[in-house]
C-alpha cells in the first residue's frame, strides 16, 4: 500500500461516526458494538421476546416468506446472531442446499450455533466470523442474502450493502429487516417513550445492562428512514428496490435484486 493509500485509510479511521447519539472515531465503532453484543448475547433472545411482546417472530416469519429460496440453493444470513433467520432458510433450501450464518461477534455466533444444534439444523448450515463490510465469500455465491436488525450497527453501511450485493448471484435478492420510522399518526411519541424508558429498564432488570439497550434505542433513531435506505441500496447497485412497512413502520423489510 503506498503512502497516499495509507493516508486515506488513516483519514477514514479517524473520521467520526454515530454510536447511538455519540460521535466516535470510525475505527472504534466496531469494537464498541462488539462489546454491546458480548454483554447481551446470553439474554438476547429473551430480551427480543420481552421488548417486542414476541412480535419479532412475526417480522422474521414475513422476511422468510420473501426469500424466494428453493431446495438446493444457497443463502447467507449476515449479522445473523442467534440464528432465527438462518434456521428458517435452512429448512427452505433443504438437505441439498446451504446456509451460511455470519456475524462479527463471536459470542453471538456461538449462541446461534448452539441454538441450531439444539434444533438439529447443522447438517446444511455453516458458520463464519465475518465483517459485513468485507464478506469473505466469492462473488456470486448466494441466491439470497439477509440481514435482520444488524445493518444499523455497521460502521460503513454503503460498503456493507455493496459487499452483500457482490456475493449475490444474478437474480438473487437482498432482504434488509430493520427498525425504521413509524408512519402511523400518533405512534412516534408513544414509541419514543417506550424506547427510551422501558427498553433501558428491561435491559437493566433482565440483562443487567441498561447502557447497551440505551445504545440500541439510540441506534434505531440514527438509522436512515425507509426511502433513504432504498436509495442507499440503489447506490450499491441493487435494482427494483422497495420496502414493506411492518407494525406501522416501526420495522420495515427492504428488498433489492441483483440482475
């Protein structure tokens, strides 16, 4: 790498990015996010059930209904955590197919592996400790790529979207399930009170970590709205990008294709 490239890299790493409502050097964000999920990994599924009253399972079920996967195909779940989406896709592709569950956090990946082992779903699932911004897979490797509630924690979101597009096969699709901006009148103030009062309280009582859930609430507010994310997906080279609001826009599923 020449001196100009080294200088550019140093500038990128020293540039400040959002970490919740804080501004931190880009080089530090991944480490801070890793610490958050190290802290909450063991209670992650329980907290998801409590925070959403179980509705997160319906959001994920809808996402699985949109994969378009058939037996024998290959799928990648990025930032797949405890493996809910990967488990569903493993059933869709069958014994002759392949699902890769990837996550940047080793603790979350271990929880996911153990959960899939308990469900007897390891015969067609592989695991990869990987950064979404530079996925370690060959071009055009997967028929479907998913990322559920993970993109907002990525430092360089355009790089991650481009990386996910790169590994898609022609005709393949990317599904991004993420918290978004409420569109139902009157929902936002209620949602704000819940996010910044109830979530940290639950985090403290159940996971023993109010600060991590305060960060998660803040990261949701910092995440782009529905149309902005569609635009980012188009910029990454995806086509026919669209979104579908769930629970009044609290969550949205974004879909884009590689043709």
